[in-house]
C-alpha cells in the first residue's frame, strides 16, 4: 500500500468503528494496561496508534510502517494536532533485524499480516521486539472459504466504497490466512502462550503474552 492514492483512499475511509473495537478488545483482554512502550506494527496512517496513545497516556506509542505515503499522513496529523506527547511514527520496512531486541512491553498490529509475502516476518518481529511477558495483540482479516464469500463480505461491509478501496479489500481477503494457518505459523516461530481465535464474520485475532 505504498502508492499515494492507495494511502489516501485508506486514510479517508471511515474505519472508526472497527478501529475502536480493536482498542476496546485490547482493553478487555489486558485491563492492567500495556506497559511503558507499545509498538504498532504496520501502523499505516496511524488509525490504531492514535487511539492507543489516547487510551494509554502513560505509555509511549511507536507506530512503524514501511510505506512513506502512509507515514506522511500519520505524521501530518501528529504535527497538525496538539496533545500527542506519547506518540511517534517511524519509517521501517519489516523485517528490521537491527532494531533493539525485547524493547517493547506490548506489540500490537492491525491488518498487517496479510500484506506480508512471508508471514513469518511478522512473528519473528514479535519475538524480536517484545520483552518477556509482553502483551501481544494482532488482528487481521481471515480468508473466506470461497470467492462467493469474498463477494458477500464486500457487499456487506464496503458497499459504495471507492473502487480502489474495494479492489484492495478483495485482494486483502484473498491474501488473508485461516486461523489454522496462523496456528502453524506461531508453532513454527515457537511463539507459545498466544491464542488464535476467529472473530465475527471476517477477522482473526492473536492475543496473549510472550513467554
Ligand atoms: C491495511 S494497512 C493497516 C494500517 C493500520 N494498521 C490500520 O489498522 O489502519 C497495512 C499497512 O501495513 C504496511 N506494511 C505492509 N508491509 C509492511 C512491511 N514489510 N513493513 C512495514 N509495514 C508494512 C503497509 O504500508 C500499510 O500501511
């Protein structure tokens, strides 16, 4: 999603209900908070990062993304609004083997997994960046069982959206993983303590704490 038009279409779409649902879910799973340092992997225009920074004002939130066009939107909003002392954005294409290990008390990611050519990149990054006991919460689309199901989800959730957004949504659904595949990825990454669940009609989530 590194084209300016794609970034603009994504940033202008109203994902507020699903974005807030991510924050509410994290809040219910981890009522004691997320600790001192939260990283939001594949933060895009910052939809989740801004909400994390608002919900956890004593945590430092770092949004990472590999697309300059996405980060430009996030940074413009950060500069344009006062009141975000605990939020930063940084350009970074995963994997980032040189990043400091075990540096974050929470690793969050929404809608990144299906974008990666190699999903293990995400799980190795979670292991790399999360401190022992770190909170992990990831949410993504899950792949529908048929092309008819793809079209049904499009009709149900993005009717009337701009064609570019609809095209990206269809491609995302087709590229997404099943919960069984994600369980296999976690086993391969030797990430124990994380639970994979199907959520609603189109998502999966991975939640828990690093061992
Ligand atoms: C669908 S957007 C999700 C944005 C944001 N997490 C949200 O919930 O609104 C996926 C993001 O992942 C980023 N991305 C894809 N591959 C990446 C990689 N290898 N490293 C860093 N970011 C990546 C894209 O640039 C894009 O901004």
